[in-house]
C-alpha cells in the first residue's frame, strides 16, 4: 500500500458509499432476518419429508433453489429498466449468502435448543458461573474445590443479564441464542468496517447498489463469524462469541480513528483492552496493537498520543484486574492467570494451525493487496498490519491446544478485507457494457468463484441436524440418575443443567480438572479425599477406561490419581449408552458409566 497520508476524513465521499448511514445496517438486519425465514423453511421441509436425513437435505436444496429463482426473478422484474449483469450477480450472491446463513441456523438449531450444557467442554463451567451469579456466590473459589472457570467473567455476566432481561435467566437455550446474537452483532459491526476500509481506499464504484451490497457484507461476515474452521463454537457456551463481537468493535474503532482522527476515539480505544480482558484474557492484546498503530502510522509527533493512550489503557487494565483481586482475592489470579498461563505453546502445532486456517490468512493478505492497489493512506496500511499481527498472535496462542477457535476474531477481520476487495473487483462498466453478453459471462463466472471461495472458507453447512434426536433420550437418562437422591450427592463429570434448578454449585467438575491437569498446577487433594471417603452416593463419568478420561487424561505427564481413587472406591453398576446417530459436535455425548460406592473394603485390581 502506498500513497500520501490522508489529510482528513472524506466524509462527503463516504456518504455516497453503499452502506453509509443507517440504511446499510438495516439492510444487513433484513438479510439476517431473511435467513431466519430460510431456516424455518428448512425445518418445515424436514418435518414434511419422508424418512431419511439425506433425502430431506436434498429436498431442502430443491426448496432453496426455487426460492432463489423466485427472489432473483422478482429482483429482475423490479429493476428491469436498470438491470445489469453486475447488479444481478450481486443479488445472486446475496441470495446465496442468505440461504447459507439459513442453512447454518437450521443446522445449529437442534443443538441451540438442547437443554443439556454438554456440547463442548466450556458449557458446564459457563453455566456454573451463571448459577453462582444467581445465588450470589463467589465466581472464583478454592482450587481444591474444582468448581471455577478459567476465563474472566464478562461473557457469563452479560449473558446472564440479557437472559434475565428476556425473562429466561435459567434457560440454557436462551444462553446459546444470546451467543448467536453476539455473532450477528459482530457481523453488523464488521460490515461497517468494510465501509470504512473502502472509504479510506476510495475502492468503490458509483454503480453499486446501496442496499444489496451492505446486506451481502452482513450475511457473508456472519458466516465468517460462525465458520466451521476457526469459530465453530459461536453459538455454544464459550467466551468466543462475545470475544468476536468485542474484536469487531475494536477494529471498527481503529478504522473510525484512521478515517476521522477524532481524539475522543483514542479514549474509547484505551477502554477496549480492559473490556476485552473482562471477556477473555487474550483480548488485552488490543493495547499493544493500538499502541503500535499510533506510534508508527498516526502522523508526525505521535509520542504524546502514544504515551497518553498507554497510560490510560494500562490504568483501565489494572483497574479490571484489581477489581477481580478485590472481589475474589488470590483465587481470581489462580484461575485466570496461573491455571491458563501454565499451558505450554507448541510452535509446531501453531504452524500446523496456520496451514489449517490458510484460507483466512490468504483472504486477508489478498484483500490487503487488492485494496493497496487503489489510492490509499499509510493509516490504512497500519490498520491492515494490525489485522496481520492479530492473526499471527492468535495462531501462536492456538498452539496450546488442538482447536483453531483462537483465530476466530482475526478470521472475521480477514473477512472484512476480503469483502472490501471482492466488491472493488466486482465487474462493472457503463450501462451498455454491463448488458453485453461478455458482461453476463463475467458476472456468472464471478458468482461461481465467490460461491466456491465460500466453501474454501468453511462457510457452508448442510441443512441437516447437528444433534440427532437420540440426544434427548441421553439427557433424560442422565437426569433419571438423580431421582430420589439429593443433587449434591450425585457427581456428574460435565453438565450443570441438572444442578441449575435446585441451585447446587457442584465441586469436582471435569473441565476444571482437565485444564489443571494439563497445566500441571492442579490441587487434587479435595477430590481424592472425597472419592476415598466415598462422599458421593453416585458418580456419572465418561471414558473411565480410556486415555480420554477427562479426570486423568492419557497425554498428561503426571497422573492426577483420580482414576485409581475412583475405581478403588466405586464400582460400575450400569452404563448409559451414548448418543446414537451422526453428530458433529465435539463433546460430551459418549456412554456414561454410573458408579456407586463399594460396599466392602475390597479394592479394584
């Protein structure tokens, strides 16, 4: 990217861009609302279709094709005097994106409304934090109790407040719907980011549709915010959903400052790292990212602004951390820093994750190259480098585990650059050229390329159920094991929904043990004492005889001793079969062993 620094914000120019003002945001909301309708259509087709998931999916595809044809036919009829190949191509992409969002929503719905919080490892501690908030209990407790979460409490607190405002403060499906709303909000903010990138680069055409283009951005960016590669848990109970929303807001603030240089935006930017830290510790990275931008790309004599930003940002971050220490003492530091901070990063694994997420790196890099060929500013170059540094930092930290969700925020920002670039490259021309046979051929090829690109970015979900119907039987069978017993006397390794109603904050949860076991800082004295003393009347645990046992995982360098203590003092009396059918979610749907105390002193051999 090259060119003279931007002397000021071309706001008059920006007002003529598609998506400027509230019209673009409303168009984005309309696109997402249309996707909800497409998801409802998929549900109706599945209900009416003959037995067989594959046939139902095929019928949904036929229905979507008919709907797309009708929508494009109506668009062509309304625009018949001004219709161009380019305009119809953009409308076709919008329809395809809306239907893909609808397909995603139908796919997610079976899990979205599932009553049990067992679909990923973080759901149980997430709900446990909300339960503590309802009961007024401390969020971070003694390490020996093994009942605390490793993330800061912002996402749990906001989710609880929003669910309570909607009258569903104890509803796990409501908590998941809120995570999906975070993703929708992130998509709308990211669409505004596209507008600012294109304003700063002047990469726009006067023939663009003021409603179709921003609606297309919102739909595509929602798919990026929920993609199956780097942000697969967007609607599940994890801090990822809100962290993507915070990152989208953080990037929009940066672009707004680059475009306008309003000083109050520096104050807002200084608050972002502290707000991000309260959602997820890693979001404190926005402090050095903003600082580097201000130092290198904010014009002459930036030192005063950098020092002011740094002092305010550090003070707010310190206040956020200090508030946690004041409320929960040393236990807060133990769970959110010591527990998480002792994970070792595997550089080789991080490199593999870069290769696995190559499409998003390629999207952001290609978008920067395309936008950089237009008239642009050093400030826009700085904003692009901030994305690159964010993505690389996320890739590095992802080396502590085997999943790619650390790269969710960076992937959404990569989508911003891709949308800006694709819109700039979209075939146009004057009205006569735009109706020529070659123009129709170019538009058709561009649509095909964009759709295939969406598949490469993991934006496509088939309109099938993410969770088979048998999952309801599975949850009911687990609930049945609590019948006639005080809930606090039954230890379920993962899942808080059974404790939510009676208001029991349960100790000895597998998520806490698992994180502390791999980081080798765990205090397992409490659970070992309780198991040896046969404190629990019943224990429900998964994978007790495999290397995947969450209380004593096979990859740990040092055994926790929990498996031995459990099998020495408890015996398996029955097994709840795992969920039958095809499911694509990572946990916890395996068979559950039901154990009860041994009645004599005989130890398992």
